[in-house]
C-alpha cells in the first residue's frame, strides 16, 4: 500500500509542476543556471568515467577474443556499440544519479526544513514549478549532451587503450566501429538519456520536496533519491531495450 | 481585517483547533498567545494557507480564503508578508536578492526601480551596507530585519510574524518589536504576531487572543489582560512573570 501511496503522490507532484511560470524570464534564467550546474558541473566526472570504461571494455573484449579466426576489428565494433547502447547512457546516468540526485534532494530538502519553500508558497509562488521544473527541463536538455560526450570519450578511451596496450591499431579499431555503425543506436542512446534525466531530476526533487524534520531527514532523503533513481534507471533501461531494440 | 470563523483543525484523530473564532484588526498589533502545543502556530499556518482547515472559514476583508481556488488564493497571498521564526531567507541569494525576489516576481519595476525599493526597505529596517552579504554572514537580529524588509517589499496588507523574538537577546527583541509596531502603524496593515514573549504582548498588544488546548480562551487588549479573571491566562502570565523576576 505504501508503494501506491508514494507513487500517487509522485504523480500529483509531477502534475503540480506544470503551471504557467510567474515570470518567464526568471524561469529561463533559472533553467540556464541549472543547465550550467548540471551540465558543466558534471563534465569532469563524466570524462573520467567514460575514458576508463571505454579503455577497460577494449582490454576485456580483447582478453575474451583469443581466437585467431576472429578479426581484431570486431573489438572496435563491440566497444563502440556497447558504449553507445549501454555503457555511456546507463553507467554515466547511474553516476549522475549519485552526483546530481543527491545534490537536488539535499538542496530542496534543506529549503523545505528551513521553511524557504513555505516562504515561496506564502508569496503566491508555485514552489514546485519555480524550484523543480527548471531542474527537470535543464536535466533533460544537458544530460543527453553529456551522454554524447561520454560516447565520444568512451570510444576514444577504447582507441587509446587498444593502441597503448598493443591490442589493435587505431585504423583497425575504427574499421570495426564504422562498419557496424547505425544511426538508430545514437537515437536509442539519446532516448535513454532523456528518460534517465527525467528519472534522476524528478525522483530526487520529489524526495527533497517531501522532506520533513531536520538535518537527519535531509540526509535520508538524499540517500533515498540516489537509491530510487538508480533502481528506476536500471528498470527503465530494461523496458526501453525491450521496447526499442 | 481578518476574521477567523469557527475553525476546526485535526491531524488524524488529534484535534488541534476546536471552534476558534477571532477577529484581527487593521492598523493594530494582533497577538496570538499560548503555551507550546496550544495550537497557535497551527492557527497561523491555517490563516496563511500552509495548512487546510478541517472546518470553518477565514475571511480576508470578507473574501473567504478557505474556499477559494488556487489562483484566487494566490492573489490574496500576494497581499501577505510573513516573517518566519527561522527567517526563511533564501540562503543562496544575497540580502539584496532576497528582498528583490518578491518584487521581481510580482511587479513590473525596472532593475533600477527594484534596487531603489530594496534600499528603501533596508533603510526602513535600519540596515545599511548589507546588500551583498549572504544570510549566513548575518546575526540573528539582522536576519530578522532582512526578513521584515522582504515581507514589506510589496507593500502587504497583512503581516504575519511567527515568533519574531525567538533566539534573540532581550535588547534586540525590543528593537524588532518596535520595528513591527512602527511598520504596522505607518503602513496601516493588519499585523498578526504569534508569540509567547509576554513582554511584547504587554508593550504592543492592541488585540490579544489567548489559545488554550486548541480553543480561543480569551480575547482582549493589553490594558485588560492583567484583570481578565481567566485562570488559565493568569497561570500563563504568572509563569512568564516568575521566569522574568
């Protein structure tokens, strides 16, 4: 029963977000601030993760393909396809759920327990629309951009590792990657990124928005935001794969 | 003028407000007093719409706030200023941005006009050279003053003050009291102060409502509070007098 209660409350929360902003230019300003915070603020961690995931995938794929009957260019195919289909969107978004999700939940949760959200409501401002909608829209715009960067860096990491470890030359890697490339793979990756972005931002904001108590509860909301976002990302990852592939 | 008519409020089975009726007058300092847990904070939250009443009505100049839709309530809320117990200043904004916030959201003033209004409000609460400070850099008394400045930024018709003296030393408390009284008279607004600081009540109480166990137990002025003949009110005042002997 608790699941249905929280799910119903989440749906009502999402419905409550959609109202006309008091001032469109204030809303736009906030959205750009959030885009900078979510996007630019996450480039560092996305770069590190993507390069290493791409590199490790190349080394491990080479380790498993010991047969001389298989062309080495297949490593490029496997690394680029798995990076686009799964590794870049899912791994990156799981990490972003930790970084952005906890930040959103603790920011909004702190605003709730220090009555800042009440202050907005008393002024006649739809607090959810003002605080949360810019975060969700900003996330849905910049996270797919981060995923595109992650794909590029992941494949680059794979190329570098392949060359440095003497597994396969750059040309061979690129031959495999190019040979199997389908535009739909990038579309699928972006679809995942938009879905995961919505999950991370909305679930975390929801957890923060309904925080009651003090510092302890803010911490708990932050933890819940990360855990629920991660579980929902994995669940929706499977659903999207079933539906679109 | 605000009229509270036969208001009931329950949380589950627990009745917090029981048939409370009271009138709060324009240009007067209206006090809600009572011991902790008596229901005075809940009454104030119901009046500003942060809590829904279980039954009864709250009228702002004959406009029934309790039965209005969200947008109509929003219009009344724009006429309300509130000083929160913990000030509820937006901690990511500077003092200037905090006071400018409601003006930015609800007026068509230019940037220069907004700054002029912010400086007027700051001057009115006797603060200077704090425009670019963040709330975390202010003392408790200064935060309260900034809270008052933000509350009066849009020339409200109604000013709600929740425990305005909590956490302040006696001297600063008197300064804040005096400021609230001056603003009430100067702008001819309906001020409602929720407190258990009897010194404030004896100094400024034009209209006092004593809440006891969720019921309105007594209403009068500071002139007749000591001769009310009400045992519970007498006990409440006696406790204060003993503490302050």
